[in-house]
C-alpha cells in the first residue's frame, strides 16, 4: 500500500519503503538502539540488520490516506530503561516522518526483538 497526501496542487504518493527508510534511520539515531531486527523472526533468532537494511525492521500500515501506523522491530543495549527509550523513539520517529512527508503518524508501536550485551 501507499500513503497519499493531497495538497492544493495535487497528490503526493509515498511508498511504504520510503516511509520505512525514514523511520528506520530515525530509530537507529536514538539512544540505546543497537539496530533494527528482521520482522521475520524464526525460531527465536533475531538477525541484526545493517544500515542498508533499515526498512526491513519497519512495518508500515497505510490505507491510502494521509495517516500511517508504524511498527518498529528493534534490538536494544542491555541496561536500557525500555519505557524511557520507547518514549524517545516514538517521539523522534513521529517527528521525522511527519516533518519529512507531511503525513500524520497515527501510531508508533515498538517490538523489542533482542538485546545486546557488551562483554
């Protein structure tokens, strides 16, 4: 699907991949986020994705309106306070997507798929 923004001069159609890339970049810039995890978690194994695969850790749900829902699959650093970090991630992603596209972000859902422990 895609999200559509109607302006006085016409329509702008944003692909889900474009929105997912913006959301993935904004997420990885947040404190405590090690990276994005694959949405396809098999047998409890969570694959940490590099910067070129940021959109794989993001699911965009749009219904061809100007509002979207974003699901983020992340890997966090051990010792991180999930509640505080989640608030920061949600605010950052919502701001970046709305500022960049002009769309309305209805919901941002976070799925913590893994944790990284430094030795």
